[in-house]
C-alpha cells in the first residue's frame, strides 16, 4: 500500500515488468531528509532494542555483531591495494567493518566504534580512486561509505562530513552517473547488475539531501536497469550463476531495494517482479544434507551455505517464514551479521513443510530430489540451462549427490579468476575451456570421443516428476549425436539413483562414450560393471546396467599448477567403445544403507517413456 501511495504521489506509471517509470524531477519528492535514513532508521532500532530484551536469538545476533566490531577495532586503516585487476577485497572489508562498527555504536553508544568507523571512511575517501575499471569495487565502496556517512552523521562534525561527501562523489557517485551512459553492466542480467546498481543507490541516497543531483540521475537509471537482472529469478527464484552468486546478487538486491524503501518510502515496484518472492527457497533446496551447495557455475570449492542476512529481508518482505526459519537454523551454528539484526525476523515456531522434489525453472533450470531432510538423507541435484551463462561451466546435465552424510558426486567449483583467459568463453576453442574445472572433462557429464560439450550448448527439462527428471542436451553434443538426453531417477524407494543417458549417434565410425562421475571417494573396481566407492568408511556401489560391454575405469582428477590441484579427487568412468546408432548408458548408484541390498539388475525403460 505504501508503494502505491508513493507511486501516486510521484505520478508514476507501472511498467510491464512491475517496476515503475520514474521522473528525475520528482524521484526525490518523498525523500526522508533525516539521518539515518538507510536500511535501519532510529525508530526501527528502538523497536529492535525493545524486542531484544526478551529475545535470546536477537541477543545472540547483536552479540555476534559487537564481537566483529571489537575485532575491527584492532585493525589498521584500509589501504588501496589491488589483487590482480581488483580492489574488491578492500571494498568488501570496508563494507563489513562499516556495518558492524556503525551498528555497534548505534546499539551501545560507545564512541570507540564510531571513531574507528570514521577512520576507515576517511582512509578510503582519500584513495586516488575506487578502481572503476572493475566497477563492483566502486559500487561496494560507495555503499560502504554511503551507509557509514548516513549512520554516523550525528557523530561527525561538518568538516568531516564534507570530506566524506567529497570522497563519495569523486570516487563513487560522479563515476557512477557517467557509468550509466557507457558501462556494459547497466544492460547485464547477472550479479554485476544488482551489485553496481544497489551500491550506487545506497551511496546516492545517503547524500541526497545535500547533493541531490547524483540521486536524481542514479535512482531512475537503476530502476530502469535492475529489472533486467531481477526478472531472471523468475519464475521460481533460481539464479543462473549458481547458489554462490545467488547470495551476492540477492544481498545487493536487498540493499538496493531496502535503501529505496527506507529513504523514499517505495521500491518503485521492483520487488513485485516475478520470481523475487520465491528467491529465498533457492538456497534452501540447493543445499544438500552435507551442508554443501549444488555447486554449479563458479561457486567456490565445496561451497557451503553460510549465514545470509538477505534471507531475513526476503522472509520479511514476502512473508515467508520457511525462509527465515531456514536462516535461523544456519545462524544457530554460525555468526550472524549486521544485516541479520537490520532485517531480523523471529523464528515462526512452526514446523516447515518441505518438498522431497523441487524444480526451479528459468534460464538455468535445476531439479533437486531427496529421500528426506535428515543429515544422512539421499540428495541429488541436476542442472540444465546453457553453457554461455555468466560464470558457467561446460556442465549441462551435471549431477551432485549426497547420502549417508557425505558428498559422493561433486562439482569441483571455480578456479583462480586471475588465470589467463578465464573470462574468454564464447567459442569451443576459447581459453576458459582449457581449464579442467571449467570444461566438461571434470564434470559428471557424458563425453563423446573425450570432447567437451559445445560452448554454445543449451538444454531443457523435458519432464519433471517427484522422483524423475529428463533433460534434453542435444545441442551440447550435436557434432556426434542427433539426439542426446539424460534421465535421473530415484529408485528403490528413494534409496538409489539411476542415471540414464541416451544418444542417437550420427557417425559411421564407432565412437567412444564415457559416462563419468567426479568424486572424493576411494574407488575399487570389483568387476567390469561393479565399482565400490568409499569415503570416511561409508560405502556406495555403482553398477553399469547398460549397455553390454561397457566397463568401469578410474582416472585421477588431479591437475598441475597454475590450475587448482583437486588433490585426491578421482573420476569413475563407464566406457562404451565403438558405439554406433542408438546407445543407452545406465548406471545405478546405491549408497550402503544399513540392511539394504541393492538390485543387481533392473528393467530399463526408454527415457521417452519416463
Ligand atoms: Zn562446475
């Protein structure tokens, strides 16, 4: 309702994506001129303090923030030091320090926290630049300095305020206004969009009372740019760049929208874009029972779901207790952040009903299945989508699997972003695809004649049911096959996983097809069609069910520098030699459940009939 009123006041029109067109001359007409106006106003702080007296979880969150602030007190001021082409680590450090120090001061009133925060702000405002050639660095620093200035406003004198404003304008906002006219990220639909827009929005609104021309230029431009990225959450809340970048993109969606809501009383309809309301479910369902993510795209090595304050933002905004309750489970084990306090939602006290199968559609569809939600449960996730997605790997049909508390099939994750040609990905011969972790050779996907999937490959979900999914990834194998499909099914009462691939090979010469699974397990080949995998004393057997003549083999996934070493990682391969025409490869993965004997054979059904 507040948004509608603000829209009426501002004379705005709702566009097709749900956002509104904004007039530069009226965009600031609802500006709250008081400080602090960003993210957490004094009235909200007062409410939180009152609640904290009787809420031990909020007390824990605040204690975690104050503990972080105490550790920041000991750190020397920030210095302009790049790593490769990036200043990002410094910008992020400034942001983290600013939020925890400034919140610690607002909560306790202890001057030492505010003084230390100001010391950092003055240090970065004296930098020669905020590295605009890698604009994330500029945007995150604008955000940090904007929030710091706004929150500490009453603590600092006018001369210091002026210094901070000048630094924010020179290194952040003036560069930002110019960026909207020429930078590529303005039209991008991935994490850069939300980070650059969100950071600049926060910075511009912090000084919109004294220097309104920056917010007048930046807010309307951001409102035009943000829907390009936000709409890619649609329809189910998935994020094409994987769960790791889901967090980066969603955090900044939250910062940008929250800054507008608190300073201007409206997010201009951006939160109504289809998919954002569902986004909080994506990390919940893409986390396996081991705590590790379905690790696709450039997620880090063995990436786990960490504490994410934006989960509280989403839960609050879209009234999704399932999302905030999932976050409570995480912060019970990990430190909370300032954002958890800002957007705090108490536990619902209700038991959540979570599905055993979930499909996230959108540009990169992901299907997830489990036997239950306990820590030993079977979990398997598989991805489709396209290989040119930002941070993408050549991994259509890749699957990851947990059972008995360990991860059996894993995606190795990203390599070093500073490797030469890491971002050169357009063609099959591009340098990105020379790197093992990024190409098909390291993924749990089939290979024909040892070749990578096509860099331009696309895939789609043909069928999804509670225990099965079928993916068409023909376009990734079109050099050798007129049709390529992968099915994944939970069988034996959700205790085992069947992976079945079908190809229509076009060559007259026999091809070698390799089914593969990347694993940390020690692999023992029992016979040609049976392998036993062991991790931490837990067992899993893999059995080739089709075709006759296929044989298991093992290879090492270890690589030499400068690539990451993948130490101890192996590949279980099922090789089909001299394959022609229609070929079906089926492998049954059976965890060693207590008292369970996996079947030695199974009637297979063509994927077309799944
Ligand atoms: Zn990967």
